[in-house]
C-alpha cells in the first residue's frame, strides 16, 4: 500500500515530528507538508508547499491525498485575538471544507491546548473542560504570587511562556 499524506502546520513542533514519523513509515509513499513558509528541513518522501490555512487555497494541495493531518494552529500572538481566530477557527473550517471538496477519505485533527480554559494544577481534566481558550496576560484578574515548594520555600512558580500557567 502506498499512501499520500498531507500535513498542515508541517513546520511546527508537532508537525515536524509527524513528518519524521511518516517519512520512516514504509506504507507512506509521499508526504506534502503545508506551511506558511517553506523550511530548509529536508526529509525523505517530503515535499513542501507554502499556504496559509486562514487565506490561501487548500483544495489543490489536498486532491489525491489518502489523508490530511491538520496541525496548523497558533498559540501566539495571544494578544491578537483576530489573528489567532483566523488561523485556529477559520483556518480549521477552511481546511475541513477543502478536505471534503477534494474528496480526501481521512482527516486527522489535533487542537492546541490553548483551546481550553486554564484548569486546576492539582488534577487532570477531560474533554468536557470549558473551551474558552487562553487569555492574554493583561486580562488575567489574579495570579498566584507564590506557593510553597517541596522544600518548604515560597519561591514564585515558573510561568509558561505560551499560556502563563504555573510550572513546578
């Protein structure tokens, strides 16, 4: 079996890992990585096409594919809600519509953790957790100032650069 797979968001952290895994898979014959800018990255069986899911035509890139793996999302710039929405919401909608129009039989979609509202740090949450997204730092009402560490000190927690959550 020889499969043709298209990966949107191909130059992101998840996208490049997926490209590497697919290029090593003997059942995958060709891979098209779709990204806003073509990278210097070279992998076996991988070609790149420049396209922005929020505004460029996608159907032609998807035509003839056995599967599309949609990994194009933005977490930053968190302060620019319109840009984030254009890629995460409208870009996803456009991708899904292009998959249908191109007759691609399979779609794999992964979302950014930024879709979920901040959650508790002491337990896991499931897919029923609210999806209000991450908010820009300037709109956060309160932040923990410090918390005791395992050694008993109350050093401030490290902050995640992507969503400003506390890291241990």
